C-alpha cells in the first residue's frame, strides 16, 4: 500500500522553515525562509497570511520564522530569527509581541 497526501498546501515562494498542525482546529500553519507564515485548512485551502510587524513596514525588514506553535484555543506563537516572538489569533490578528536576546530552540 502506498500512502497518498491528504492535501497539497501551496502559497510559499521559498523553502519551509517551520510548521505546526493544530488537529483540534483543523489547521496547518507554516513559515518560509523569506516570507510570511500561512494558515491552511487540513483540506489544503489557504485561509490567512500572518505578517510580522516588521514585514508590514517594508520588504527590507522581512523576518524569518524559526518556530511556530498553535494552541487549541486559537493562538499561534511565532518565534522569528531576530529574537522576536509574535502571538497571532487564527483570524490573523497580531495580539502581542516580545523581543528576547536569548537563543530559543
């Protein structure tokens, strides 16, 4: 028996650097090397784009997501390469930010 993909997720222009699945909400959240994080349904539909605060100011400040985690309550925490944490709602609204000098793994 061969496994077949349930869905093909599209929308990133660069390689995927991080991803998470929130089975309770039926969401897949992924981040790419030079672009925004995307929220897809498990069926493959692109639902939202999560833009970092610096990305909204211009492409030269584009942040690279390193880690993503989603909660069953509908929050998404993204850690970016420069030490910035952002909390988004699954509706795409930026709720909070925090910077750290620590290396997070």
